C-alpha cells in the first residue's frame, strides 16, 4: 500500500489533498476493502454490490469520474510490482476485475449524485457529556438527511480535515431532522476524541450519507431480541424507537440486553427507562461484567444470553464491540436461523 500511494501521488499530485496527512489508517482501510473485493471476485453480484457501495461512499471524499483511471492504474502497477510471476493471463484477469469494479463505482456514484449531496453540514445543537470519555451529541443537518433506523453515517470534524469516521444514529427519524450520536473517545481516535472533548454546541461538522444493513423490515411481524454493548446501544435504540412509534397494529414484545463493564458504563439508563415506560412491551435487562458491587445481572453479554435468553421465534439485532458481537452471534445461532440475526459487518460503525 505504501508503494501504491507513493506511485499515485507521484503520478497524480493533485489528489494528495483529498487524503489525510497521516496515512497509516487510510492504507489499512483501503487494503481491507481490496481484500474483501478479492474474496468475492468470482461472485459478480457480490462484487458489484461492494463496488457500488464504495462508489457511493467515495463521493464525500471529493472523488470525481476523472480520478478513477489514475487510481486503478496506480493500483494495477503496484499489484504487478509485488507479484512473483506476471503473465498475459494475469494481466487480462486483473484488467477485467478492476474494470468491473471501476464501472460499478462510477455508475453508483453518478446515480447517488442525482438523489442527494455528497455530505451535509451539521450544527451541534446539544453536547451532553455522559462520562470522562463519552458524550451524546444532537446534530441538526443543514438539509434533510434520510436514513433508516439502525444505520450509521460518517463524520468529519474541523480539527481533522479529510478524516472520516463512522458513528451510528441513535434515534428514529424525527420531524426536526436532528440526529443523535453516542460517541466514546477511543485512544488514538482522532475524530471520536474531538467529538467528546473538543466539539461544543454551535460547532459545525460534516456528515456523510447514511449506510448500513442492520435495519428492520416494516413487515417483520416477529418479537425482537436486542443486544447492545457500550455505545452499540445507539442503533439498537433507534430501531426500538421506530418500532415503538410505528402506527400499525403490530406491537411486538422487545427484550433489550444492554451491557457495560461497570455500572457507570450504563450511560443511557434514564432515557431507556422513559422509553420502557412509553412502550410497556419493552423489557430492559442491564448487564455488567466487571463491577463486584453491581446488584443486577453480572457477566458478559454472551454468557448471560447463553443462560437465560429466549431467542426462538424472534428477530435478533446485535451491536457493540467486535468480540461481543461475535460471541453473541455464536450463542444465538444455535437456536435462531442466521437470516433472523442482524448485525453490521464487525467494526463497521466505528471503522
């Protein structure tokens, strides 16, 4: 990846301004995206789907149609440089694959541009600290930003230009159009640290379009089992709000397991209690894993689910740290068909 970016910036110096100054995380993310593309290169449908998503996502970076040839040309040159053997057949295979990816990205970006801007300007209208490293922010976009409960969006702060990070939206769509974000400052996390410790009410930030597949179908027709660890509560809360406020005869029972390491980590219990009072079919079970004085359910979320969850016949939604999501899926998949267990790709909401 270092070779690739060095070649790209040498041959097309005008694109350097589109990237952050520190490139380590950028190189890792792009390499991960390339690896996922290669994994599905023999599945045209999956390849095109991932390429279309990349095309839509790259609009917020300022990528235009003219940039694709330079990018893929430098990428092919880097691949060829590090390949132990390169034949005409290899060249032809890569030409076809990269041409397909570029074509899908271009088409998706052009279609997306007809329906919305590449990014929104959002005003921070409320900054509510909930702990030494956590805050809940309410953001007012400058124009309507459509999304589905459970999705996430990318955020850029003025302190770190061109650095985008994903955060889940923590509320169902409102008439005002505002969105809530639950943000924990991660060590070394430029954007999360800025949002928690430096951003204040009245500040402006940039918002990317909503993405993510962990959403609920309007005709779901099943009771819900929700599992949220840490700030993974955000998309789960949005889904529960949407179900509770839906104007339809379907009123599912909802069980929410919400976990944290300590009691202080259960940062949103007041709002959850109000939600529980508003929607009596909601049952909230707080779980703490590392607090000997905690009087309630103790242990990790996967362990507690193994002991007393009743997922049969339910639609399952899981969000939180990657180990928790992996463990919860492993526990629940023994009793629930995989198509009824929903979570975004591991780490997507904080990538």
